[in-house]
């Protein structure tokens, strides 16, 4: 397979996204070479190829944004003139340069692309740079811990609780099963928790367990409360409960905004979905 080049990337997307990609690479290559100036040429070459893989994914996401209309095109064209966006992009380029992991590249690409549609003083903008730094300093197993925590504490369908559902309990069990099944076999360690806490992604207390039931119960229109046992009695639910309440259980960890943002991206990547982050766009 021919190595990625900026000509291939920009040619594949064309339009404003193609111009954006070329400009990003002109900047990004200088950032990488400056960052690695005292390293071997082969290390610099490998770092550039890693970043080109990230840029290829970013270009596709920017192309999708461009297709939303003239206003979005203008945002893309002006983005590199905004210092806070430029700094985030620089962080993402350098982070991507340090790894061949395509999953990390995908998450970094979404982080940067999503930033294009959020203002500079929004919660997303303030969190994104911290998240970018953290992503480069954790492995996929640790990201999955954040994915599970974000799903339990933050991710909810809209509207919630839903309307026009005949059996809301059955629906909710299925929703939880679909979203949490991918985490049933994760095996967090004490060092994972300590590391994620050092990255400001979670707060962890080994002696305190947050109740899984308190998080997944909810009131229905009839005033009844969904009983979490309906989920924990299923095969997947039993494993998630054990993961939550067992030794070194996830119930001792609570995600920060940085942990939630990364966790949402991880879950979306693994499930092939997009979770709206509308509330993150508020100043």
C-alpha cells in the first residue's frame, strides 16, 4: 500500500476540507519536526506518517462538516486563525505523531473536528485541550474504563425517559445491554485507576462504591421507578454489576468532564454511533 501523503489526503476530500488539510500539514509538519528536532531521522519520518494517518481521518470529518453548508465552510476557513483552536490542533498533531494506534487517531480526529462547531469559551473548548493531552498518555484498556463510566453516568437517549414506549422497562434493559455489553470483560487494576486519576479523568476512592442502581434507575410517566435488578439479572447485567461492585470495582470511580468526553468518544467509536454533545457547546 502506498504510504499516505498530503496529496492523497487532500485530493480524496477536495474542496475546503482539502485546502484545510494542506494548510494543517504545512503547520503540523513544522510542529513535529521542531518537537523531535534532536531525534533520529527515522523517528521523525515515522512520526510524520503517524500524523498523516490522523490527518486523513480528520480530513474526512471536516469534509462532512463542510457539506453542512456555507456557514460551516466559513468556520473551517477561519479556524486556523483562532489561537485556541490552533493550539488544540498542535496538541493533536504531536499526540498522533507518537503512536501508530488508529483508534487513538480516530478519537483525536473527532475531538478536533467537533471543536470546529463549538465556541472558544464553551465547556467543550475548555475540556478538549485537557482531553487531548490525556488521550496521548493512556492505553485503550484505560479508555474503555472511561467508556463504561461515561455510559453509566452520562450517556442517555433523548428524550429521557422516552415517550410512546409500551414496555419501558424492557426497552431500558435492552438499551443498557446494547451499550454496556462491550465492557463486560474489562479488568481494571489499581494502577489503571491511579493513572486515570493522575490524568484528571476520574476521582477514585477504593473504599467508596457508588450505587449502580442509583445511576440506572429512573422515574416513569406513571410515577414508578425502573428497578435496576431487571438489568442486573440478565447475563450482561450480572457481569456489569460484578465489574461495578467487585474487587477494584468501577463503582469506586467517578469521571470528570475530561473522563466523560473521552469515554463518550470511546463508546461511540466501539459502537459505531454518534452521541450528541449539545450541552457541551454552552458558554
